[in-house]
C-alpha cells in the first residue's frame, strides 16, 4: 500500500489530478444529464472532464521534465502547472469556474500543503471563483465551494480531517441546491457543476486517506440527503448522486420516469430564451484592460466568467452578438483559441445549428499562426498548439465537430499527441464520424500529407496517400538547450542550439545558421527532392535566403519552399522529402 501523504506535495497533487480525472470520467455522463442551469445543453460533465484533463496533462509535463532527476518537482511547480493547465483548457461555464477554483487553491498551496494551508486554499478558491462570476447565483457550484471551505475551518492540524470535512460540507451543500435554485427544484436534480466539484473533492479525500469516499450529497447530520423539493405544488423526495435511489429520483439525481416537470428547463430564471451564442477565448491582456472588458461584456450578455491573472485570462460569456464579444477582447488585448457556439431555441431546447455535413475534411494541429493560415487556405480545420500549451483531446474533438464532415483525417503533427489524438478520434467515432488518424510527428509531415489530400477519391485511398507522403518526409527542428544535459550528440550546455533529426539530437551548435546548415547537409546526404523550411516568428528572412542558397549550391536537383510559422516553439522546422 503506498504511503499516505502528510501534506499535499507534488506527488500528492499529481495523484489528486489523476484520481479526479478518473472520477469525472466515470460520472461525466450522469453530470451531463442533470445539467439544466444556466442552460440545459448537457455538457457540464464533459466540460469539467476536459478542463481537468488539461490540468492533469500540465502536471504530468512537469514530472516528465524531472524524469532524469533524483527528486520530484517542487510542490509550487506542480500546483501552478495544475492551475495553468486548467486555465488554458477550461471549457464552458463550469470548466471556467473550476479553473478559477484550482487557481485560487494553487496560490496558497504553492507556499505549503499542510492542513492550515489547505483551509486557506479552500477559502481562497471559493472567494476567487465568486469574484470571477459577474452575477453570482446561490445553489450553484459557487455555493458548494463556499460551504466546503466553511466546513473545513477550525484548528485541527490533521490534513485528513480537513479534507474529509470539506468533502462532507460540499455534499451537504449539493443536496440543498434544489432549494436555492428554482430551475433545479423543477427538474428534481442537484446542480451539475456542484456535483462535479464534489467528485473532485472526493478524489482529494482518496488521495490523502487512501480510501474512496461514499458518493452522493449528505445532510449536515451525515444521513443520506432526502430534501423535499416542491415541483408544481407537489414534492419529490431526495436528490442523491449515487447510492440508494429514493422516491421520485433515479440514481444519479435524474427525475424518475413519470415525474412531471413543467416548463422549459433550459430557460434562465426570468423565463427568457437567453442569448444565442456562447463565446470563449483565451486572452493576453493587462489587469486594467480586463476590468474594462468585464464591464463591456456584462452589458452584452450573461453567464459572464473571467478567470486568470498575470497577463493570461480565460473569458466565457453568453451573448447575442458574438462579433462584439470578440471585438471587446481585441480591444483589451490579444484573444486566441476563440470558440463560438450558436444556439437556436427550438421547442424549448437548445440545439446546435449546422448545415448538411461535408463528405470529408482534414483536421490538423499546427505549432503557430502562420501555418494555421496556410492549412486553412488548403481547406483544413486547424488547432493551434502554442508553446507549452498542447491541445487536449477535447479540443481535438471540438475541431472534428467544427469540420462537420462524415469522414475526417486527423493530423496531430506531434509524437507526444499520439494518445491524445487517438482518444479524440475514438470519441468522434462514437458520435458517428469516420475518423482516420495519420500518425504525423511533425508539422512538415502534416504539410506533405495535406498537399496530396484529394477529397474526391475514396476515403481509404486518400488516407493511404496522405500517410505515404508523411512517412516519406524526414523532419528536423532547431531548439535552444535550457540546461546542461546528455544527448545523442554529446553533452550540451544551456544556450546551445540543438539540431534534432527525427526527434533525436543530432547536432550541437553555437548559432542557428551554422546548425541549420549542418542539419540540412546530414538530411540531404540520404537524398531528397524537396526541402521545406518553416521559420519562427523572430527568425529573419535572410536566414531562409541563406539556407535556400546553401541547398542550391550543394544539391542542384533539390527545390526549397519557405513558410512563415509565426509564434511557434522552434525557431526553425525542416522537412526533406
């Protein structure tokens, strides 16, 4: 049996993220099914899962960077990675609030993970989440977070006592949510976001005690919650989340068959249909600009949540004018990863409006804005993998949905995204989309595959041709060494320029031009007909001209094409086919 932690160190944070992701994975369908507020779009469980998936991946990346070291990462590094991962991967209203909760906790846990710090962290999280919401509503995840923090207060120095108290407080608060929010009472369910938070806190209990807690909301006395809820003048009893079903409600908090619930469950409290669009984006902006942005977006719509800090923010809002919401972000700073969902009211339910699907589409992950434009012009749907921000499987699934085709070819363009892309492809297949994953390991392989894509030929034939083109393309990139380390080419020092060929360090140089020439010579020694150069944002055009001349002088029959990649991790990407 693994040793239980006495405080929340980096290993415990990693375990917590993993267990929480498993818990939300088990419960996401049930949470989706009870999602009736602020709109009944049935995606709260999925949004929470995808948000935590991004947080967990960021923590795993911190540990991967320490694989060669004898010690685990610092706790501060792990909790900050968790918060940052959740921020950049936050999905929907619920995921955005969860990201702020984790950020609020991380700000305190970075200084210590004992019982006293955890109590402060829970309070900080609840306060931060409430401040992030333009118009807080009781009976939601905000209430559950606040009650969890209140229940954890005291002087007990035992971490397990604090965690368990917070969890029990959250369960009791969750059971009371239908009394506080009328739309929940009419539906006979608890708050979906609050239930997700209970699952996350349950994973924390399992992390520090070694035992999974009993699922479901509780009353303050510890008995299973059976709160009477008035529905159209009558009542139903109990709103359990797991455990033994009770009168009027199925296991999972869903209305039992035959339970009468009148009126549209997806309408706001005032009975209006609500805005037509959900707008989400990441925003690089100064604090003072964000304050003005909040005011402007609040006037445009509702469900406004703005979370983040230190120059990076996640914005979520429901509006009728999606363009105005994005323009407000442009005025405040630099918005990116913009996602707009169009809702249309039909028979009281929110449905997504889309045209007839295309027969085939290509979804490609690219490392910078420049290649995104190139691939978009070629007809592909793009996902930008910014430095330090690899896309989660949910983002790839979203891109497949946006492509809106019966058949999709997915190009991940990164060996590290293999499992993420496979998970996204599997999810899309369950939704009826035929998906082929071409295992491209670099952007230049994706460019080669996209160049031979022919949507008019058979799907299998097209996939084979794209796979062959990618496989025939050797790839390389230049990178800057962050610290001294052993490589396949010898020992490098911090600041050295590394030339990686097919993923392995093959050249260690002192400057970009010389290293690039050496890498090209090694690659072309095995033959080639076409060299592709993708320049990073800060690389001058003169380097491309010099490398093109170098290829022409040494290899007369080889052509060279140059693209601007924009803001990407590597200063130079090279492909030879």
